[in-house]
């Protein structure tokens, strides 16, 4: 179960800020011809290039979108750089290259962000993505596995920005002693914060912890709620955790847990 949670969470980290689109950026050195009617060229302001690229992508004009983002990224536009990094990370329209993604995320993180800036989303996404890369390392690159660094980056995103996914990952690492000593008290604090924000994984792990501590009915109920609210990528590991716990519980506890879960969901609780 532990490894399954980690693999799923690494994929989720790439799109933590809910990007509803996938950016395609060309790697060819040849320039694409922008629509002259749009008044956009490679020398346009990066803000205009980014806007043009986003609009072109939504219309399915992938070549123009790709070139616009590439030129905007060269001029230091944070959104364009973020888009390029995510593309490399998932191999969306380009050959998947985790090290290229890492380098761009690292640039974004090193640049920092002003408090309250509209670029905060790009910055925090970069922190979480870098944490994921440090957590597993990148084979064939200078980036080795560094759990201490991963835990520090999750802590920054969790504490300074209150991101539920970072809180979940930090709590998970503290619970299992990844990148530092085991600290279940602190782990529960971070997992509980993520749970209150509606994070199904945090709800499931806390529920399993309660089950193991002897709070059988409530633990089973929390895992059941988590499974009901989980996205497709999380259903497998949460379902396996819940199924194992249910197999160990008495029939009476299972019935009570199902009833409690229904009550929790009807009241909007986690």
C-alpha cells in the first residue's frame, strides 16, 4: 500500500493546481508562422505571447500555441515556463524528460515569489514537483534520491502556503520516517489539516491509523468516506486499504461503520 500511495501521489503532484489544459510546446528550432491577423510575433511581449498561446491551444491550433509558449518562456514568462516543465514531466506533446522538467521547476523555485503574487501557483507547484523528483530521484541524471530535501520542500509548501497535497505528503513522510525520524504526532497534525481541506488520501490514512489504534468503527467509516470521494487515481490504494480493514472487523462494526460513513457524507464531513 505504501508504495502505491507514493506512485499515485507523484503523478498527482505535477498537476496540483488543477491545470485544466495540457500545453504542447514544439522543440524544433524552426519558427512557426503566427497568424498575421493576430498581430503576434516572436518579438511580442511575453504576456501577449502567453495569452495567444493559450487561446490557440483551446482552439486546437497546437503549432501556434507551442511556438507562442516557447517564445514566452525564453523571455522569462513564469506561466510559459511552468507549462513547459509540466509538458516535459508527463511527455505531453514532447518526449518525456524528467530532468528537463526538473531544471525548469528549479528555475521557478529559485526565482521565488512575492507574497500575494498571482504567480504563487506556479511557484508552489514547482516546490511540490521538485519534492516529488527528489523523493524518487531521476535515473540517468545528476538528480539523486534525497528524502531530506523532499521533506523540506513539502514542509515549505504545506506551512507557508497551506497546500493540502503538500500537507498530505509531509504527513505521510513523517508517519513512515521518510527523510527524517518518525513523528506520528506531527504526521497526524498535517494529515488532519489536509483532511479538513477535503483530501481523500489524508482522510484514508488517518482512518487507517484510527482503525489500528482500536477506533474500529470510526476508522472504517473514514476510509469508506475517503474511497467514495477519491478520484480514479486514488481509488485503488484507498480501496485496498479499506478492504483489508473491513476483512478484519466484525460484522457489527462493519454495519455501524457503513452507517456512520453515510451520516458523515450527508453532513459533508470527512
